C-alpha cells in the first residue's frame, strides 16, 4: 500500500510517500517521494525552537512540500479533486493560509493513488503538531482515505526499517536519543513497548544543544560539538578537564544529563576566554562522557533482557562517534544485531512516520477521524 507521511512535531516540516509491502515480521519499504524543510535557521537566532513561529512555518510549507512529493512520485496527474469546501475550511480554520494553498493543489491534481495518511500526533510541540494533524485530516477527507496517528518516538524506532531488509528479532531494545527524549525501550513485539529507563532531566540532544550554547556554537549544537570532538580526536588531543559520567553505576536504566551540562558551564566560567583549543577539548570530553553513559546503560539492559536486536533512534544517532561506539559494543555479542537508521533518516523526517503508520495498519488499526495533538504522548 502507498502511505503519505506527515511530520510537524518540532522544527522540521516533512512530507513523503512510501510504498509498503510485507507482513509485520518482514515489512519492506520503497521511497516514492520525500520532501523536508528544516526551519533550524529561522529558530537559530532564538537559540531554540519557538513554538508559534514553528506553527506558522509549518502552515506555510506543508502544501508546497506536498506538491513536491506528488510530482517526484509521478502522482501529479493534472485534473481536479472534488472536495467539500466548507468542511475543509472548518478543519483548517486555525491554520492561516493553509486552506488556500491546499485547495490550489486539490484543484490542480486528480486524487492520487495513495491508500492512507500517517501523521505525527505526538510527542512534540502542540501548536506545531496541530498543523500537521489538521492538514492530514483535511487531505484524508478530500481524498477519502484513512488517517493514522503515529507516535513520533515509534517513528524513530521504525526509521531503521527503511534501511534495508532489517529484520528485527524480539525481544529488542531501543535506545532513543533525541532533542526531547532519552529512553531505553524494551520492545517485546511491534507496538508492545515498555519504557525501562529514561532521563530524569535533560535529554541527550538537549544537553548537546545547551553545551554548544555555552561554547558559543550555533543551534542546533549537536553537529557542531560532534565536529569539534572529531577534530580533537584526529589531532590526538587529550582533554585536561574531566566531566562527570552521571548515573553510570546506578542499578536502574535511568539517565541524567543536567549535572553534566552544569559541570561544563562551571568549567567554562573559570576560563577568562574560551579558545578554539578549549572548545575542542570541552566538546571531546563532553561527547566521551555522554557516550560512556549511553553505552554502559545500554549494555546492562541488553544483558538483563537478553535482547536480540538493538535499535538506536533519534537525532543524536547522527553522531558518528556514538554510532561507532555502539558498533563496538554489539560486536561483543554474537546473538545481538544492531540497527541504526541511515544518517539521512536519523533526525526528524516523515518517512519514519509513514513506516510507523504501516506497522499500525498491519496491527489492525484503520485510522481515526478525530484525534488530538498530544505533546506528552508516550510509547
Ligand atoms: O530527533 P531529532 O531530529 O528531533 C527531536 O525529536 O528532538 O533530534 C534533534 C537533536 C538535536 O538536539 C540535535 O542537536 C541532535 O539531535 N543532533 C546531534 C547530532 N545531529 C543532531 N547530536 C549529536 N551529534 C550529532 N551529529
Ligand atoms: Zn525526533
């Protein structure tokens, strides 16, 4: 079946079309169209994501991105989709300009050969989520197809299924590391999740972003820290500073990163000026500290639950050092496979939302006509 995926939970507006085949144990996906607009530069001057601005940007970009994926996938057949104007206007009444841009597309193209729409319902910024949900509902009505609410974090887990014939063996363990979440999730089966550990304060990505800010690096800071740390390693720099490894030895599977961030802040404050050399050292020591904790907690969980597959998802898995460290960890376990999303599918995207939609479809879910944005939706 063909699924249109829509993602607007944070500062990425994304629309894509996938063709999904296979059963729940061996699903397979082909990308027919994928369009993404990152608002990161718009938010950079505020040092973080500004929800009302994100909402406005999503409303502006959704229809052009939809037109792009319809065109890229060859589904832009000239014609007209008949739709109930009053109904669509009503659904989109809180999304300025969206009715106009969407109706232009409906008036230009025939109804495409798409079977369902999957849209992020949470977690995320509620004003941002609502735009995507209302857009999806309006399209679902115009095209007369079901709309499946997807959980963004399930999407990050499902993103590994895009890569190849990744066959997940259960029980599986997922480490989710993004800007808003840090969780260890036991996956007994698809759609059967148990969060066994999570952060007590900052998420990993959030810590990367805050440390970047301390070092006067632009938002989002993860990639900048990662680049500096990589440089430091290639220059064989040994950090003179030492940062803590919070909760490394606690018997649970929880995390805490705010103390680590504070420790970076204090060390930075002690210096009159942070030189480029200092920045490299800080970035390296910070990345080492974070990675050590993530790897150790995950190792313990792998052993405790005898997990057969380890999945890592969320924007921070774009970090090359973290990827390499987990490859090294899993190489010690002959019975455990490691699935990482491709670099391009690591940060937020709508392909993973469509994949999560397919898993839900295969589990018997057939879409909902009315549902809400849930900022704190959990797995
Ligand atoms: O999953 P994601 O795109 O959005 C959320 O759902 O939060 O994750 C974004 C987070 C940001 O905090 C960003 O700094 C971090 O992922 N990130 C990285 C890297 N690339 C993105 N962190 C460390 N190293 C990277 N290379
Ligand atoms: Zn995300």
